[in-house]
């Protein structure tokens, strides 16, 4: 039988996985690029590794919840992400469910 700490660590990991989607969606009412999201989430107490964030952004875009566009006006090209209409609805629904729980 696994030790309590091992069980608890697994539960915390599951909780983080679920809340990271809500956290990311909450920050994309205006365009942000990946690294800026890493910084914003860390400042708000939800640190996320870039290796976790970028696959999540691609998955959410594939699901139609985000759209992206490249901007080349700065020192280097950056891919910016923004909620779609479906993404906004998903965020609002998930937020309401989160508050109910």
C-alpha cells in the first residue's frame, strides 16, 4: 500500500492539472504570449512549467477554445493567444462550476 505522502502528492498533482486550464483561460481575455503567461501565472501563485504550458496552449487551440497569431513587430516573433467565443463560454462555465464546488 502506498504511503500517505505519496497518495497526497498524487492528489495534489491531479488538482493542479484541473486548475491549470482554468488559470490559463482566466488570463487570455487579452492577447498574451507563452512566456508572459508563465510570468503572470507565477505572480498569481500558480507556477507552471513552460513544458506544461505550451502543449496545453496547443491543445486548447486545437479544441477551438483559443486562437493564436504571430506578431513580428518586437525584437523577435511571438505567438499570441486569445480566447475564442467558445473559449470565453468555457471559461465562464468552468468558473461557475469551480465556485459551486
